[in-house]
C-alpha cells in the first residue's frame, strides 16, 4: 500500500510518500542521514522516535520538500511524515500519541508572515519622524 500526504509550514511544502519497505527515509532523493543542519534532521525524524522502532524498519518514506528555509522545511517534512505514518498504519493509538506529544505533528501551522506595508521598513514598524 502507498500513502501520499503533505505538510506545510510558512512557505515550505512537503509531500511524503509512505510505502512498505525496509526503513529507507529520503528527503529530496537523498538519504535523511545527509541532511544538514543536524537539528533539522532530528526534527524530521521525530515521528519515528515517538512511534516504535520496528515501524521505521517496515516502511520506506520518500519526501520532496520545497520553499521556505531549513527550519520551515524540517517542520513541514515532520508533519508530512507523521500524517503518512498514521494513514499508512491506520493506527488510532499512534495518532493519539502524536497529538499528545505535539499537535503540529498532524495539523499544519497556518501562521504566515505579514506582508510589508508602505511608510516603513517592515509590516508594522514605521520610519522615524524628526521634529527638529
């Protein structure tokens, strides 16, 4: 059985394909062990740490992620993998474990950066005004 899922964080979008296999996890066609920085790699592999180790050895996960920065991509990948594992195994206990640990494992974070406006250097900040 093959399961397709997606995850989003800011402008990063990750699409994961979970299938029966022998524990290969690929991010953009590269093994997850080659992902840098290390914090991003650890964040991406969080769903496997919460689930059993034998679950990782029984599935192959292929993720394509684009947009955003390294942390946004890591969060989007994490969501896509967790959703894929829950859908692939059809396990309510795994879903509850993810929800108890962190809701953003299964639910996208909808927050976006606010667009810049005129009259200032950013979205809310204004240029200084001089009286003298």
